[in-house]
């Protein structure tokens, strides 16, 4: 173990902060869906994978990257709405285990379809943004851009939920699903819009990830457990909790990887998660039922 309090340790901490922005954005989308619809999309990371492929083929087909990114976000938003209409809506009144099994089935279905359609090759956009240095530390511009855009996306969602009529309806139905339909709120419409917004956040995450990571059908297996762990640690449905949990987990990964090896960083993060859930099963910001 080599974990000295030097400039490299500080660099690892700051890189963990940059990673946390992306993880918090992805957890925000999943928490939004759960908070409103009360269904956990186990397949959420696979929506990100779909967005990455959509951006890749649009960009390599000659579409400028900003437009390809917008198309990817719209494609995943539409996929989120379709997922709700075709898969989630029929099981809304079923036990939670049935809902988990259904979305888990969608996870493997999307992975299988992507493998058959795109193959197992690793693909990359080939866009290199370079890096910048500060006080003997080096930071990739792609991570800095992802952090800034992720914060902007979270701010835009907060404005939408707090300043618009539709956003207010989403927050209201999340607080009381039984009363709001009696007050004239169309719950099915709100659920569909929420699924599209949650998908759009996954699409935005795909835009930020496609600049940093290779694209392959199983990339959801790399980020899916992390996203789910962050949501549970923060408290399912708690957006503030997911934000805090993302920063905690990213620090374990970044600092643990700097002191030991990357795999040990993930191992320590999962160990912390298990201990925290044992002590506080409802999550850091969750309410005990």
C-alpha cells in the first residue's frame, strides 16, 4: 500500500470529485423514477448504453457531435417512455419483486440485442479533448466537462421540478400517489413524463460517458451496480441522498485506487456500502418505514 499525503493523493481526491458529478447525475435519474413511480429500473445503465451507441452511429455517420449528442438524449428519453408504457405500466400494481424481475429481464434483453446488433467489439468516437495541468496535477478535460455539464443538468432538473407546473405535479404525486389523482392530476401522464425525463438524464449521462469510455454491450455491468448502490446508500428516491452518496463512493474508488489498486478501490467502496446499510438500512437520507 502506497498512500502518502502528497500531491498525487490530492489529485486522486479531485479526480474522485469529478467522477462524482457523473455518478450523481446517473443516480439522480434513477432516484427520480423511483421517487415518482415507485419502481426501480434495474436496467437503467442499459439505457445509457443505448444512448452511447446512438451517439456513436450518429457521429460516425457524419452528424456533428453536438447534434449527435442531442439525438442520443432524445433517443434515450423516448426509450424511457416506451419502457414505461410497454413494460412498467402493466406491473405497477404487482409486488416489488415482480417489478424487479421484469426490469431485470429488460436488462438482459437489451444486452443480448446490443450484442447481436453491434457485436462485442469495443468502439470509440475518437474524440480526444486532452488534459490540463495544475500544480503538478493532471486532469482530463473530458472529466472536467462531464462534471460541469452534470451539475448544469442537475440544476436544470431542479428548476424544472420547482418552477414549472408539470414539475410541481411530479413532486406532488411523488409525495402522495393516492390523493393527487383525486385532485385531477393524471397520474399515468405524470408517470410517462417522469420516465421520459429519467431517460433523458440517462441520455445526458451517455453523452458524458461516450467522451471518456469505450462503448460495448456490457458497459452497463460496469456502472449499473455503482448507480444502484449509490441510490440505495443515499436512500431510494432521495435526490439529495444520491448526490451525497455519489461523492462518498467516488472518493473510495479514486483514493482507494490511488493507494492500492483500482480493484481494491471498488472493493472498499462496496464494503463501506454493506456496513452503512447494515447500520442504516433505509439509507443515509431515507426514512425508516
